[in-house]
């Protein structure tokens, strides 16, 4: 797959060309906040992504340098995904989407402390998210 | 058209359910920054949205309370779109997308002063955008 083509020289349109869809930022969320790493992990998310869409999103995110894929050294069939620097740099977009959603979604169940921290100081929260990713203590891990 | 259904109780997924596509935030950009108000205006943008997609996006944005439509009092066939409060509240998402795009898009031509102001102080810039919308002095108007 080739890198995504761009519709214009607008930086906003560029971002949307790459992650302007219903799933890309869900995958970024799953990796950064919930500690998901594999194809099977992403499939289990409550949004219920279809396998063919997941496969195509992962290829696109990898091609565009948002995620990178590694093979398990002990089992070559297993593949693990992580965010690149370019992917981690999407966290501010993700957090603004969270703040907007938390404000307007009556059925929102995203943790209040997390939403409040995003509103209060995004930089600190992003630092916490990054250190969670490094240490394996993901801020919104569920299991 | 009914309001968009939601895949989960996650605030991020909620946002993506509504504006997670290639065009919704382009329309928000056009209204907030470029002073576009009509169907014909949106069609002229350099990203070249197809008429059927534009029509469907406008209905969805209106149904979800992001934009509102008014008829021209002198010519009832003319319709003007504006952002609601809920739509204006998407500006932080838009600006973070701009910052990300400006960082990674080698062919980015979004004005440097605008990107720098978004990085430096989003709140001030959003205040400037809002007052631009009110006074008709749109920050990135082109004609």
C-alpha cells in the first residue's frame, strides 16, 4: 500500500486524509490507553471493528508511519503493534475529541478523572500516558 | 435522518461516530476560518468534495447539531450554514489536527503565523476565530 495521497496543501486536510475515519483513532486509543498490542486485542474492543476494516486500517496506519509492527521473537506468527512518535503526537487530537465527546454525549462513560485531567492540563496527561506506555501501566487498561 | 447511533460509551468513539470522516472537519474549517456559508461555497474548496457527499455530510452535521441552516429572507431558495456552539466546540480538535498536520506534512501550506498561534495559545486563537465569525473578518478568508 502506498502512502495516502493528499487532497490539498492544508494541514487539517492532511490529518483527515490519514486518520479521518471512524477507526484509526480508536486503534490509537487502544494502544496508548488500554495496552492493546495485537490484531486479536483490537478485534475485542467494544466498538466491534470488522476484521477486514481492521486489517486495512492497520496497513494504512503502518504505511503512514503512525504505528509500527514487530514480530514476536519466540513466535514469528505473532505480531505486535506500537505507536511511533508520529502516532503518539496524535494524542492531543484524541484528547480534544474526548473532551468534546464527554461534553456532548449523554451516555458517556469515559472516566471522569481522565476527562478532567485532559481539560486541566493536556501536557501532563500526555506525559502520564507516555510513561504508562513505557512501563506497561496503561491509564485506562481494563483487564 | 436520525441522529448518529453510537458504538460504545467512549467519548472518543462518540466524537468519531459524528465527525470521524474525511469531510466533516473540512466543512467546520470552511465555516469557521474561511467564511464559507453556502452549499456552493463548500463545493468550491480545493479538496473538491463530491456533491452527493457534501449533501449527506451537511444533513448529518445538521442532524447532530454541529451546524444550523437558515434560509435567506429575500430568497427562500438560498440556504446559509453556520456553526452551533457544539460546532464551535470542535475547534480545539481542528487546531490539534492542524498542528499535527503542519508537523508531518512536507507540502503543508497552512499559514505559519496561524499554526504558531495554535501551538502557542489555542484559547486566544479560538477567541480570535470566534470574533472573526461574528464580525465577518474570517482569519483565513481567501477571496
